[in-house]
């Protein structure tokens, strides 16, 4: 199936010499939720700005639903909705006027029924006559999403969509994003909230210093790069790990009451049974055990740190 966004050999170097994007190659599938993770200054917003036609690339090709963003800008941009980080909208207009005007900018005929549905889906219908300046930060964020959806785009970019939004509203917005995906809209989001990507994304891309470090299915990423840790709560303190068990790279806790064993998430489990047998042979007994797995945040930090 043809990707809804196709990026080849994309670079962006500013006049200052800053290489914001370095040879980006990426396909985004139709109907998926794609999360782009990276620290501040990694190139996330620059990448979105290039795709949306706000920033000109230095080289490379970007297609949005088959339309070249340079040669066929209007057709490409009509496929895209963008919710930027900044809450930039006319504070003196009311919600309905703002969303209706936004639709008209793309040359779309009036469709009050559609706009009413958008506002109701975003819990904004009761606020349609309210001036934007009178809304809370969370409601203003919803207005930005309504504006981005006003012209019925097939691709929606959410740049830090829940920045500064309280936890309850963040959950509501996650649910709204899922509903959009179910309606066929492709969602690309950048986020600092790792749990946001872990909760919502189908695939994850990690970008750092303008380079795309990897793109992977979320489950596969956690399977391949995640580590599991087995914690053994010992029946009695241990002075030191026996030399004969050095190959297991066991760690003894500071209070000498726990043994920690770290292994690959996709590693074979028979190694644990063998370890427990070896411990028993050395008279090391435990009263409890537990396992934990790396979170997406730990994987992300590890990836970025390795490239520094």
C-alpha cells in the first residue's frame, strides 16, 4: 500500500550552518498513529514544518498523499491539518467564526453540519459563541484542533498536543485522537510525554540532532530493546556473589538483601531456571521474586544517550 507520507533524503540546513535535518527517510502508513520522539532541538518541529510547507527543505523529496509539497503545494497542504505547539488564534473572535473561517481558507464549501460534529466531538459545541480569549488553555487547545480539522484533512499533525494540559484533559484528547484514527485520519504527533507515545502510537520514530535514529513498531521496539530485570529477595543477606556465578552479571543491592539479574526481553527463559538452580547449589535461597521490564522512556533515554 502506498504510504500517505513519503520522505526521501530530506535535509534542512539553515543559513547559520545549523543542520536541523540530516538525510531523513521515512514512510508513514495511512491510518496509523505515528509518534515522533526526541529531546528539545532534535528536529521534530522542523520536520513537521517542512512537511506542512512552512519551512523550505534544503534538499530531498516529500510527498503528502502522493502530492509533492513543493511542486504541488496547494493540493498537498489541503490534505494536511496542523496543530502547532503555540496557541496562535484570534483571541477576539468566537469559536464558531474561527473554525468556519479556517475551513474557507482551504477553499472548502460551507458545511455547518460537519463543523458542528467537529465541535461536538471536541466538547466545544456549548462554547461555540464564546470568545477565544475567554477560554481556558485546554479549551484553546481544542479550538486549535478544530481549526486543523475544519477542512477535513486526511493527515493530522499534532505538535506537542498536550503540553500544558492537565492529566484529565490529556486523557480526553487521547480518546479523541483514537476516534480520528478510526475515521481514517493518519495522526503524526510529537511529544515529550513518553507515556503518550506508549499509550497511543502504532509506530515510533526517534530523532536526535537532526538524525532519525530508528523507526519501529512500538511492540517490536520494546521487545527488541527492552530489558527485563529479575529481583530476588534473599532469605538472608549475602556477603558477595560467588565467583562461579560471575557469568550471570548479578548485582547485589546495597543492603545485600536482593540480587538483581538483567536480561534481554526476548532472551530465553531457560536461563532463569538454570540461574535459580545454581543459586540453590551455592546455598543462596530467596523468599520472593519479581520481574520488571524497561519502559519506553528508559529505551528512549538509552538510545539518545548512546548517540551523544
